[in-house]
């Protein structure tokens, strides 16, 4: 049986195998991705981002339990930041989410941020499609909100949760404006620590500055103690409310269109680049070309212009 058919037949090993192909940028994944695409578009995609160690994985774990208890299946993609702050995150996530590992209604996968030929956002999108076609109702994407890549990834979500912790004080500026803008729902986790209410207030003020008049959704702020499962049901209600808002306002359609545009352009760019590199030849051929430019025998503008003209002729 073909890989795509096996995924559609709920073969979890086929899912894992296909994700590995995607991760390795293996062209063998393409026929399966093409075959699965018509079966996608059903899942609700929830992005979870925030500072390193804010409790994202713990929250993802509790949210997963909440969704499972009402019969929804959950796919989890933990985009492992290979940044120095969070070394060993994959192992940590495994431990935190252990109780879901035996649950057939949950699929957990960590993805490394390095070594993605077509870009991490494209790879993550592919994995979302695979889990969507596999039949997961909700797909949670956890990423540390520190780099541009990570921000790009959560932009593909329908709803984006931004996780902060108390006591950030002046450091709250560390939550970059970009992250503030993409947040549909804010969470002040570790509310068992001092200063949670102060952080909520500070966030409210910052969000006030960042609220654009055309936005009809006012991002709510929830306090949670993820380790004690406190505040989770209120947060789930907030998530449900955002999904209803997305559907009723037509914003869901808009987000899907924007997301599809980004994905289409990224695939196009990747594809063109690959073809261009194939035309140029190997590494040595490229170096020869570059030497010409370095020696001022040619300029990069004319060279690219000529090459592209002949390729498209
Ligand atoms: N006190 C307290 N600790 C918490 C809470 N939630 C999570 N933690 C702890 O905070 C630490 C980090 O939690 P994680 O869930 O791994 O945080 P993360 O944001 O996923 O971390 P990275 O993925 O490494 O960025 C763990 O030791 C958790 O047990 C909370 O509500 N209160
Ligand atoms: Mg984590």
C-alpha cells in the first residue's frame, strides 16, 4: 500500500515515516503529500509560543488532556529550538507528555530547527497537513517565541497563544512587538509565583497600545498554573470562543487564505531555487561563477538576468 493510503488508514508508523521524509527534505515525500492534500483543511491549528521555559509544554500537555476528555484527537508538533537556552527540550517534552504517548488519539512529534532545506516553516506546514489528513481534530504547535522562524511558524496557526510568566517586570519588553501582534490569547502561566496580577496589568497596557482599530477581537489574558492544572478550563473556553469568533467573523477564511498564500509562495521559491541550482550545476560550478564575479569579470545582476532569461525562454 502507498504511504498516503496507509496514513489515511490510520497507520501511525506511516505517519512517522512520512514526517521523517519531510524532515530530511526527501523528495519521496512529495507523492504522499500530494495525495494527502485533498484530505486536509479540517483540523483546528493552535500555536503555542512564548519565552523559553515559560511552561509551554506543560500547558500543551494539560490542554491535550482537556481536548481528549471531550473526545477530540490531538496532534502535537514541538518545534525544538536548538538554541543554547533550551538544550534538551525534546527529552523534557517527552517526559512531560509521557502519559499521552500510549494514547492512540494523540500523536507527538518534535522537530529540530536545523537542517530544513525548504525552510522550517514549510516542513512544519507539511507535518500539519500529514496530521490533518491522519484525522487529528486539533493540532498544537509549540515553539519558542524568540526567532523570526518561530514567529513564521505560529503564523500558520488559526489561534495563537502567547505564554508569559510573572515577574518579567521591565523585561516584558522582551516579548517582542511581533509576538504581541500575533497573540490571539495571552496566558500568564506560573501564576503561583509573585507578581502574576502585575504582569496581567502590564500586558493589558501593552496590548492597549497594540490594539488596532480594525481588530474586532480583543485578546483576553488568562492566568494559569499549568503544573497544578489550574486555569486550564477557563483557557479552553477562551480558545473555543476564539474559534467561534474566527468562524462567525469570516476571519477563519481570511487566515486560511493568507496561510495558503505564504505556503504557496514558499514552495514556489524553494522549487525555483532548486531548479536554478540544478541548472548551475555542482558546488564547483557555482564557485567558478562566483570567482568571475569576485574578479570583476562579471557582475551578479547581469549574470542572474541572463541565466533566468535563458531558463524561462
Ligand atoms: N511554578 C510553576 N512551574 C511551572 C508551571 N508550569 C510549568 N512549570 C515548570 O516550568 C519548567 C518549564 O516548563 P516547560 O513546560 O518545559 O516550559 P517550556 O516553555 O515548554 O520550555 P521550553 O520548551 O524549553 O522553552 C518545568 O520545570 C515546569 O514544571 C507553573 O504553573 N508553575
Ligand atoms: Mg517545551
